[in-house]
C-alpha cells in the first residue's frame, strides 16, 4: 500500500517564475492538505482540497493556488516566486469525515529553492 | 488566534536519559492535541494524540497528557535511545471538518550513545 507520494523531490527556480508541485494521496484517502515548512520552523497550513474544491485556506496570498483531480491527486501552484517561498512543501492526505480529527498522513515533501 | 509554543532545541541527551519537551497552546475552542516526529530524511509521522482534557496519549514509550487547566501537552519518555534522535512537533486541531493542523516550531532532539 503506497503512502503519500510527492514530486519532484527537489526543485530550483528563480524569482518571478512559477512552480507546480504534485501529490498523490494514500490509497483510500480523498482529502489533500498542503503545508509550507520553512527551514527550522514548523509546518504552516496553506489549504485543503476535498471533492475537487478548496475547503479551507490558511494565511497565504493568492499566488498560492491548487487543484484536486477526480483521482484525488493534487497540485500546488505558486506564481511570481519570491525568495521567501523557499521551503519544504508537505502534502498530507486523510479521509474526510466532516467531524472530529482524522489522522493526516504526510508525504516526504518537495524542497523548493528560489534563487 | 490559535498557536502552539514548544521549547527550543536542540536538546542533547545521553542514551537512557529522561526526555521532556514542553508544549503549551492557545486556542479559541477545545482542540485535539498531537505530537508529530520527523526523522532525518523522512516525512512527518504522528507519534501520539489526545482529543480531550486529561486524556493521555502514548506510543513507542512516549507519553503526553492533555492538561486543559495549564493548556499544556508536554511530551515525555523515560529512557531515550539513539534512534529517538529527530525533530518533534507539537500541534493542535480544532476538530472542525477539514482537519487543519497548527504546529509549533519544533524541537530537535539528539541522543548520544
């Protein structure tokens, strides 16, 4: 049973460029959340997708957008990259219940470096 | 807003020593509380959780008790091993649909043989 997978593993971009990160959830999961983890800090919630719609959003600008596909996989897009966008981007999947917490399973992350 | 504060590291210990990592939280409701662990080169893994006051979460020799009166969820282990070297994150979730985790800054633990 494959866990959460993310691609690519590492990525180097320059300021102003655009980037797309990809995530495949754990088998049986239908909800994908994205987090940004700056070096030496805890992860910060970006947004969450369920039924191909953005359900919750953290305190991130509109440059950060996403998408969920019918097979539950997801993409995170960041436009007009800034140096401060350099971070480890984590994807987490879970099974939506509409109620109390269901465990989120995290992928290994994509390390984005903006030069 | 909601926030989690945990002690800064690194924490350096000898094998078989006692480990405590302090965690306190601020939340607008009644959160569930979690400890996640990040081993070198790996993704975040759920270590333990507690969903209501006075609950004790435990796993792999680690324990943490949900203390509502002190808004704390301190992580403890009686005898650490070299394999426990990792970064530990305290987190909360308010339980609303969507499971949005708020993390602390992380505490790096290094266990020396």
